[in-house]
């Protein structure tokens, strides 16, 4: 993580044509060598799995192999989203262990690392519920686990500044109710009474092939931190959507997605903007329907609005220039990969980026992009 005086890197197998087991071993070997100079604390594995049984077996295998190869605790997360250029992609987070103390926190359904420096505490981890439950029940269990981890660390709910919400069958129906809408209803209940003064976390809500409900999070408690929500004037804030764009039979079952389009965050002179999962929406309506190039263009324009000079002027004393740090691009259909990649490179050149196949929260959305912007 950038504000932990570290960052994130993506590890890809050197031979993208090799079998899955060989690609996985290659990635783990690269990670072990990397960890000799950088202190890795969290690993996300992006992999597709053929069945729920395969998902569970691979998850256990990854936990075991990471524990064998790393001397200090590492939070492991298996995200059932196929990468587009290989069979396994690893996202590795590292920090500066000379500046931060780190300790592991467990809950029945979650794991996190608590970092401490002076009077600042940062909690980073993930929670998950993946059973035969409905999406709503899985979301309730996951948020309950998140609450448990926050309580162990003595952090309030409104200390959460960034979330990644992975939802199996996100726009599918579960007992007659859309999974994403059910997740949003549970999230709203969990958030109720919090975030009134701070604005909601930056967040991504995205589909995955298996895994129930999986939530990654970053929470911070510090008098030295500055955290400000940022908006795009051309988009309605997601938490202000009208009922007509939400999917449920009854108005009382239509809670809005509680997240901000972006969030400026500053800690110990490290300044950045978390870019939430962003798509081709103007106002509150999808635009560019059926056209992946146009949707990618509109999405990038929406992102650029979030760190425009007009937005950055809202940040007290900020005279720094934005440098787009990295991006993760979710693509609904594999056939659109070449067009989306070509359009992205037109705007951002050789910026570090990974491409993932994932379902998106609206049936007519083809692309979603998230990332971070460093201010230097």
C-alpha cells in the first residue's frame, strides 16, 4: 500500500501458455524472491475455477503454500475472476516494516493485518461467506465478520475508507431477488448511523464466478489522516440514485449503493486518490449501450473528472500533480478485450494495468475500471 510506504505489484507467470499448476508455482517463486527485499502482507489470487469444490480446494492449497513460503503472516484472498492474459494473476501488497508494526487479527470468517505507527492504526484484510446460503445471508455474515475485525482493532465502522465487494452471480436472481440489490440492502443496514460526517468509502462492486460474498477493506484511525470524498459532476452519486435504476419489486427493498465515486486520502505526506469502480454512466443512466469502445471512453472520462484540477482544488493546500498509479479493468465479454485494451492504451499508454473477466452490476454495462492516483 502506498501510504504504508510500500505499494502493490502484479505478478504474472513468465510462460502464459504453461499449465495452471506450473503458472501458479512460477508466480509463487517470483513472490518469494520479491519478499526478500519487500515485506509482503497480502496476496490476491485471480483465478477461475471449474466448480465450488475446486474453489474450496484451491483456496486451502493457497493458504498452505503461502504459509510455507512466507515467514510472517500473509492474508490470502482467492478471487474467482479469470485474468485475460494468463491462468493465474497475483496481486501482492507490501509495506515498509522499518516504519510500521504489523500484527494478524482473525475472525471466524475473516483475516486482517493491523498496522501501527505512532498514534495511527491501519487495518487491511478481507472477510467472506461462501456457503449454500442466499446472497443476502452471505452478505450479512460477511459484514458481521467485518464488524468483528473492526471491533478487535478498536476501529469504528466509519474508519473504512476503501472496499472491494466481490459478489457471486452479481446480477443474477436469488429467491426472486437480484443479488447485487440484496447486497446493497445489507450494506445500507450495516452502514446505518455511520459515515454521516465523512462520506461513504470508495468502493468497487463487481461479480465473480464463485465464492459467495467476499469483501476486501482498508480502515484507518489517525489524527494525521485526511480523507475527503470526491464526486463527478456528470454522474449522480451512487448513494443518491433514484428508485427507477434499482432492481427490486418493492420500493422499500431498493436501497442505494453506499459508496463515493472517489476518495482523497493523505497520511504521513503520502497523498493519493482511490478511484472507485467506474463505468459508462452519465447522470444515473448507462450510455454507449452495446459499444465497448464508447463505454471505455466514457468510463475513462468519468475517472479523469475525479482527479481534475477542479476536484483537486477542493483539497486544502494541495498543489501537487496527479500521476495515475495503476488500473484494474473488468471486461464483461472476452470478445471485447482487444477493443477495450486498445482504447485504454490510447489514453494511458503503458500505465500498469491488468484485465479481468467479470460480470458488472448492470446488464448493459460492458466495462468497469478502478485504480489509484498518486499526487506528487
